[in-house]
């Protein structure tokens, strides 16, 4: 017999427990267990008045943003609708069935105001990282770094050549343009005009991936601990290799200063294998560089490469396969010269007389009168990196570096952060920080909640 739902008169009173409707295995239960915002109000207290109408609780705004970034809800309008409808989201945000949802404009008002002035998102990120430390998810011995390009909220059609970029300062400027112009005014050195500048987001970098069209983008730079893949720092930068390497320095120094963590080794790809970066790691920071050396000395035309020349530290010379000597200076100067050029290298040259009559000239320098070899002034650090590359630990580090790539894939495919919503370098900074907070919270919930549930079964309340 077909059943029919009976529609009775609605009861006058309801007995409804929101907590009982959230499954024990729900992701937000795990995140709620490890998220502690008890110190947030004290952190933001200087930015609120002692009188007037009470504001919306900043902890509520942070919890709603975490929901949005954890579940890939990119629009703040849609986030408010989802929190209004979804019982699990309401429970996580500490909202009852009757509590109203903040308006979407509240997020931008706080983001561009007190949150940014007090670096609130950085504070929340470090609180989450401290919880990861206390839970034993951070080893602190090995860090890995890398960068990934994220599309900026800027149209390719709104770009102009860098030398032609101009804004009418007599009319109101948008916030990203004002921040860009202020950064130019505050720069100590005058920067060369970029190839192309976006009129809507001028701080973004005109870049392209191999085989694809060019676009405006930012880079998100991750510094992770290799034990469990926890993000220990994140930094936004233009999508440029030099800026990405500088961001890694910033993250390492900030992690050491604010979290008292300094790794024994740093894992990275060839982009971080420049001579200056290796010198900074080895000589100044005392960190083992598990990084391939950026080296273009190997030749593919069959002639001798630099590795076939013998270096003499005592004599400051190179010995060629033919038994001749390459020197940096072949005559004495009244004023001693270092021989260091603008590229921080020293050029060692053989004698033209020696090369002219050498039987190995066709295999050494067939197209030049003499053989020349460049040597970096940071060659000692480069040699340290080359020796590390021959160890079994280096091979293990190559595998551990994939954990950064996995986080970037998770960022773009699961959290759907393949294109930014906010403009300007500050906007990219805010989005990357929130995404890192969400990824660390998800990591704790996924790894530690099974242990929590098993211990709860063994010790019933």
C-alpha cells in the first residue's frame, strides 16, 4: 500500500539539538577540535572602541572564512547563503537556528581595516601552526620550499606596456592601484618598467607557463615541514623567480624569529640553486642545501667542460687537461684587483700562446683563441651542495619535495584557489594565508581525528 505523509498542525514548541545532527566523522568536528580562537579578542582589542554598538564577533568572521576556504566556497555572498542553510556550518560558527548571518560586506570592511592593520590572519595562522607543533606534526629538521603560480583577478585585455602605464591621480584610484603606486614611491631603487602592466591590478606579474598563453598572476610560496607536510610559512610574491627566492629567505627568517624553528636542511628545486642563495644558506644560516646547483658549465658540443679542469685552491688557478695553467691575473697591477665582475664571478684565462700550439685545442676551444672559465665567488657553497647531492639523504629529500607539489594540487583542485578574488599584493597575501590555515586545519583533522575517535570508543563518557 502506498504511504502518504500526513501534514499535521505544526507544534508550538520544538526540542532541537544542533550538535546531535552533526555526524561524528564530519570534517568540521575535527577542525573545531584543533581551532583555538580564545586569544583573538585580546589581539584585536586595540582596534575596537570601548563604547558604542557591539560589533559582529571577529571570531565568527574567521570561522566563516575557514568554512569557505575549507570547502572551496569562493564567493562571500554564497558563503553567507551556505552558512544560513547548512546545519554543520552553523554549528561550527557557533550559530543557533535563529541567529542571523552577517552581511557579506562585513568581510571586506574588516579585511581592509582592522584585520589588515593588525595582521590578524597571520596571527590566526601562527596559532594554528602552534597547535600543529603541540600535536607533534612538525619535526623541525627538514623544510621544503616551492612556489606555484595563481591567476590574478586581472583581464589580459586590460594590460598595457609598462612604459605606457598611467593613472589619472585627479580621480579616485582603486585600492590595488594606490597600493602599487605607494610601493613604487617607497622603493629604494628605481625599478625597470615591466613588459606589461594590468590597469586593474598593477602589482600582478605578466607571466606564461610553457606552451600556454601569457596572463597576469601572483606566486604563492610555501615553506613546509617534511614530517607531515604542515605549512610553516606562506608568502605572496609576483610570479617571478627572483621574487620567489627572496620570499623563501623571508619565510626562513620569519619562522626562526617568530616560531623559533630553524631547519637542518632545506629542500628545493633548481630555482633555489643560485650561487647567492646557496652562499646565504651555507655560510650565513648554516642550513644544508638539498638543492640542485644552478650550473651551465656543462657543454653538449663535445668540448671539455669545467669539471675536466683541476682547481688549485693554494695557487688560485685552474689546470687544463693539456697540463697548462689558467689564471685570473697574468700581470701585477699597482693597485691590486679582485677580478670580480658584476655577476659575482672571476674569469680564469689560459695563455693564447699555450692554446695556439696545443694538440687538444679542437676539443677545448675550437672557436676562440684561448680557453676561459668562470668561477663564482660563492663556489665553496656550490661545492657543498654538489657533495650533498651524492648522499642517500639527498635522494630521500627529492621524494619529500613532492609534498609541496601535493599541497599546490590540493590548493587548486580541492580548495579551488586557481584564480584570486582579491586584487593587489595585500589581497593575494590574505587569500594565501587563509588557504594555508585551511590546509593545516584539514591536515590535523584528517591525521588526528581517527586517533581521537578510537580513544573515545575505549573510554565512554
